[in-house]
C-alpha cells in the first residue's frame, strides 16, 4: 500500500521530468545545437551520467516495482505501508519546492543550459536569479525533489536514488568547475569566491 502523498510525489516527479525534457528541447532549439552532452562523457563523468539516470529511474519505478511485487516491500525496512502521513506531507512540500527551484534554475540558464559537461562547451556565465545564492541551484532543487520523494515514499530504492544523485552531482560539479575556470578564467573565480557551490555555506575551492 502507498499513501496518497506517495502517489502525489511520484506524479510530481513525473511532471518535473516532463518539464525538464521540454526545457532542454527549448534550450537546444534556441541555441541551435545539442544540449545533451552525456554521450561524450568519459571516466568518472560517464559514471555520473549513468548515476543521474539511475537515480531518477529508481525514484520513480522503484516504488511501483515494490507495489507490483509485495515480497520486496515486505522485506524493506523503510516501507511504511502508507501509514506515515506527516512524513508524506513533509515530503510533498520538499519535493514540490525542489521541483520549482530546479526548473526555474534550468530555464534561467537560457542558451547556456547543458546536460553534462564537455570542455569547450560551457556557455556564458549565468550569475543572476537563483545563481546569486547557489552555483548549482538546479542540482540543489533536484536533490530536494528526490529527498522529498524518499520521505513521501520511504523505501530502499527511493533512498538510494537520493544518495546516488548526490554522488553524481558532486562528481559532475567538480568537472564543470574545471571546465568553467578554463573557459572563463578570472570571471568564474570571482563568481565562485562570492557564491557557494551548494547553498548556505562556502565549500573549500579546489581546482
């Protein structure tokens, strides 16, 4: 059994993904070039690209598989059988806020939007709007979305999805920062010095 909050969280996740793909298509059309760079990733970045896909797949399809095969959720120590409405309510709020932040940050990137990182294809620096408070507000929002889903539908796959996403985002961010420093030089250094990598605190910078 899954609560109404759980179903709402999955619907919210599906809706966000639909908007994400739509926004990426709009950005690609406006820029006149592909924005999906995952296929060109190598090394750890290739693993991160796989991790992003796996994280969202686990978050959405994991609970559905658990429902289809009760033997799985019966042995899942996190599954609540839909009996944690307060947790579900909190999860929906966090997931909804995260989805809004992630999509707003994505759209504000305009033609600089990329899915993945390739040296020499970084686009121009975006530092306004949500990017005044975080250098990676899309990732912050997506992580909040997946965390909210994990709270609304507590299960091994949804919790693993949030953890896997965080590792993938951290890995890609390191590569993006190197590519941006190479492309933008002092402009990016000044931006990085004034805006935190995530939000609310300044991470130690590494080149």
